[in-house]
């Protein structure tokens, strides 16, 4: 039986990071809003991710600065002082999030099933999701909606973009455009520099604009510069030159996106743009771009089965593989094949 049979007055969402997981959570939160428009929604979210969540209508955003440590936790508690929610949906298993939840008052504190919870999250919740075999992170988040009484079928994202952000994006996307977001959260999960460049050159030869996107960190800017040095054709480098919302707009107006396991792959998914995901360290059926599984180029299975010595079907849900040479197993031809498939399908659509 669902936790609520009528709309609750207030719900608090606790999902701090990362960008990709926040994108998954947005689909679930907006499903709740659509089903219960009268329910007040508060979302406790990381400082960077708040740039995205703050664009969503009818959500009170409480920004958490993890760099502030204990003071950051107390700041959230002070902001929510005096409030008691009907339910707290604790959609993050990290211990930091569980500690944060201690100071958030709620009748029901809903967490993951014992099977999927980590870092002792079950000690901080008084309601647990039922056990699930759902493979994708988004499908696991969807269980929160179903548990409280909200139907969930297919994800739908509505992220408002300003006229300014749209104009910014359109000046770079006035012809078919490939966006490459080359950096994952760790360098070992990046594809090879010269291979990004080879695919960029191929895309230019097919008549596409090519744009590099990413965050302003020095390692991402250096990665972009090295890719450009290996390119034989000019491409546009916007790494570190966009806000999170400008990046979202760019991804919306792109024709196709190439990215490793990273936030932009999922941001592009919220905008309905096809993504060629490059995967080796994590299972793309769990963390891949939700609407573009058919375009994923993955070497995860071969490395995971070799590492763990058993079939992928017998591995734990979150099993990862470590190594600095894994992404080198993805060839240029593998990626170009998927890119050409998408380009050709769009040409067919345009000619009909």
C-alpha cells in the first residue's frame, strides 16, 4: 500500500549530487509535482547542482555547501528550522547526506532498500523502499515516487531555459552540431585525447560543427587544449566558458553528444538529445544515458567479467572496474559507427 493515499502537504527531497544523479531525480520530482501539484516541495541540493534545480518551477531550493563541512550542515538545519515535512525522500546513500537528514524533521524518512542502501543509510530512515532488481539509477529513484503513491512510467523533464540562454546556444548551433564533453569525474574514465580528435575530424568532414564543453577546472581546460592540438580541422572550445544552464541549452540544440560517464551525458538526455556514451568502468545499464542505451559504446562487460571472474549477471549491482587502460579498448571506429548511425537516421528523417 502506498505511503499516502491523498496528497501530502510537504515533501523534502535530499539529493545533493552529482549532476547526472540530480538529472535522474528531477524526472521523479517533476512526476510528483504533476500528480500532486498542491504539495509543497523543498529540495536540499549541492551548491553546484543548485544552479540547475533553482531553474525548476515551484521548488524551494536549499543549497548545501559541502566544502563548509559541519558548518554547511548546520546552515541547512537552520534554514529548515521549525519545519516538519510529511516525508523526506533520502535519495542519496552517502554518509554526509544521512548526517544531514538527522536535522531535517519529517514524519516519514524514506530511504533505499537494505539491498541497495550503503554507508549505513538504513540507520537514518524509518521507511525503506521494497527490494528491486531495477538496473538503472533512474529506475531506482522512480521507486520513491511509487512508494509514496505517485505513478511513474516514462521520465519526462521540463527544465525552463531563458531567452538569453537559448540565444547563447543557438549562435553556436546554426548547423548540425556535435558536442563532445570529454571529461569524466576521474581522468582514468576519460577516452583518449587523439581519439576524441579523430572523431571530431570525422564529424567536421561530415558537415557538423564540433564544440568541446566542460567545467572551468584546470584539468578539463588542459584536456580540451590537447584535443584541439590533435585536430586537423578547427573546432570550438567552450570548456569553462558556460554556466550550467548555458550548457544545458547548448546540449538541447546539439544534434548529438559524445561523453564518458559524466553529468553532461545526462543533462543532454533531459533535453532529448541523443548521446553516445563511452563506458568502461561502470555498467551503462546502471549509469548510462537513459534514453540512448542503443548508442552506448561499452567495454565494461569484458573488463568486469575478467576482473571479478564471473558473468556480469552475477555481479553486484554497483560493481565497478578500476584501471588506467580500460577506456583504450574503445576504438575510434566503434564511436564513428554510432555517430554515423545517428547522422544517417537524421538525414532520413529530414528527407521524408
